[in-house]
């Protein structure tokens, strides 16, 4: 039995799960399949005891590759370019090579078993929605240094790098209400369970409530951080006669779809409908009208993620949560001149 005076051992895990030490070892290293129910009992025991395989961590540390791995679900829009620039520059400055793998759709096998991991990297940067939680837990328990970007995993002390989503969303919606008198403001959500989107929605709701406006579920739609999805969502609202005088797009990519839908319907921006976004990607100032948005420190997120990962690789303490500030960038699409 584990006592307060010593850390739990693999034998403690085996005893609590009712299996052999060899079975626990197979679950940890993933080398041989273990029956699902048995593997789950082992994982539950690991979580309950907060067991970390110290010997595995030492073995990993002795097999340095001088390589950092980056897992992404996709590289498809303007958001990723500055983030990759920051990651590549910081990795190079720290003396590490960079390997990138795109895991693809949620059903993709590489989300559960990616080609990057303990065998070919010294640590991993994991962008939101690019790896299954079970695999993140396995790698963490194995002792591989991990840093999460724009996501968190409950129950595990894995450093997270993200931005002030709620504060930025609150301030831009508050601007629409106080400066421009908008009252029927649409929010276009990002992908389901996306933490950035959830915090931005919370900021949106709090801004409405702070100004005495109701949160109307009819005005909250899915934009999925995607141009076509956002265009379809706004077009459908117009076709149904939903009344709105502003749109807060979950990101700048979906704001492009909002522009297209409004212009196709003969709605003037910002006279009829104000439009604001989030991220301040490179194309935002060049839209007509120029897009008012929340500037996210995208490149800095990449740099900071590498900095924290390198600290872990070198056996140093990393920050549990790094929350980088955002800034409202006022242009013309909200109604400002």
C-alpha cells in the first residue's frame, strides 16, 4: 500500500488493479495489446494513485534525439502560419529539430496512435483536437515531456499554453453594444468541445448580461472556424428572417463566410450588420471593410510552447498554465471610421 512517505510504485498499481506487474508494464509502454477491461482497470489504478513511472522517464531522458514533435489536426488556414513560424524559430534557437505530423479527421487512426512520440522525439507539442485523450494520458504516464496548446486535460499536470479568450470576447462584444448600439448580436461557435470557442462564448454571454441584454439561443450558431460553415449558418438565418444587427465570428476565417453571406443578401457591412472576428490573421486588415477583431498572440503561443517544453526536456519545472493577453483591434467592419 502506498504511504505519504513514498511515491507509488508499479507494484502498488498492479495490486490495486488486481493484475501482474508485467500487465501494468504492457499497458504503460503499449508494446503488447491488453484486453480493454483490464487496461481500463490499470489506468484507473494509475489515476487513483497518481503513479508516474520514474524509470521510464529516466530511460526516455537517456535517449535524446534533439527533436521536438508537433501534432496538429490540420494546416488549412491563415491561423497556422504565424504559430508555425513561432514554433520553428524557438525550436531552432534552442538547438532542436522539429518534426510535424498532421493527424487529420477525428476518425483518423493517427489521432490514437501517432507516428511521433517517445521513440523519435524528446517531447511533444500537442495542438487542440489532434490527439485522443487516452494517448495523451499514456504518453504522460510514460514520462514523455508534453505541452498542450489551446486545450487542457483534466486530472493531469501537463503544461498548457493558451490565450485570454474570454476577456477578448467580452471586450469586443461590449464595444459593439456600447459604442455602436447593437442589440441582436450573433455568435458563431467554433468546433464542438473546442476550448477556445467555449471561452469566447462565455465572454460573449457575460458581455450581453453585463449590458442588460438577454442571451438568445436563436442567435448562437455553429461557424466551426470555417468559411463555408459560417456562410451557410448566416445565410440560413437570413432566409428564416432572424433579426440581427451584428455578428461576432468565432474566428477570422469564419468572418470571411459571414461577409460573403451578408453581401449576397444585399446587407451592408457595417451599416446594416456589424461584423467582428477573433485572431487578427494577416488578411484581416485587407477585407472590405477592414475587419475589427481580437488580436491573439498566435506566434507568441508557438514560441512559449517550445520554451516550456524545452524546460521539461531539460528536467526543469514548467509553468502549469500560460495565459497570453489579447487585444481588440478596431477597424471599419464594426462601424468605426
